[in-house]
C-alpha cells in the first residue's frame, strides 16, 4: 500500500470503503429479509397442507426456495455492479450463505425423505445459526450474532423434541414453529434493523 497518500486520496479511500460497506449491508439486509419471509411462507404453507392432511403435496411450498435462488443470483450480480470493488469480507459472507443454502437444499430435497425426517429442521437451524454468527462477526453486526446463537440453541431443542415427543402427532408442527422462530431471530429482526440503520 502506498504510504505517501495525499489527504484527499486518503479521504477518497475511506469514503469508498464506507460506501462499499453500506452498499453491502443494504443488499445483505434486503436478502436477509427476502430469504426470511420466503422460508416463513414456505413453512406456513407446509403447516397448512399438513393440517389439511394433504401429505403427498405438503412439501411443494419449498419449491419457492428454488425460485428464490434464481432471483438471488441475479440480484447478487446487480449489487456487484454497484460496488467499486468486492472486499474479502464480501467473499466470506457470500461463501458462508451459499454453503448454507446448498447444504440446506441438499439435506431437504435428498436426505430428509431418506434418513433425516423430523431431525432435518434441527440440523438446518444449527447450520443457520453458524451462518448468522459468521455474518455477524464479519459485518460487526451484533443482532446477527445474537440471532445465530439463539438459532443454534433452537436447533438442539428441535433435536431433543424428536426424542421426547417422538410419538406426538403434532411433532412436525412444533419443529416448523421452531424453524419460524429461528428465521425471525436470524433474518427478520436483523434485516429490519439493517434497513432502519442504513436506509435512513
């Protein structure tokens, strides 16, 4: 790095870094809310279909996540074009959430029906907690860290429900309620805090 910068050049670098950080947090805030409400809508959709005893199609609301993935790719590209550069923090954040999404989808569409069953929600909540804590540490955003820790705890509670309420017919509903709570603390609350803080 050039140590002989003029005050004007130094100010421009600092201003650019602040602008990039705000742009990243704004886009992250939107995507956090987008995925949060999308997953909640899918979870509520499955709960309704299960209560109506439409078990053969109760998984279909989760197809929304595939459409959401396509939208996220195009939205992510448009956000990159607005930034003057992509920092290593952007790369870390993007990689963590990409890995979470890929693992959640593979576990849900492949391993849930084969071996995981009800335990799937607990595993996803734990992965969500790890991703949220990492995002919070990278962005120095405490609500994401707190939400991630709560989600992690909810994940273990979800797994414990499988052992203590194994024969309860409402067990699936309880696990979806825990998932929705996890999404609220990792996505909805932090997302709206980001919007309030950076969209003013």
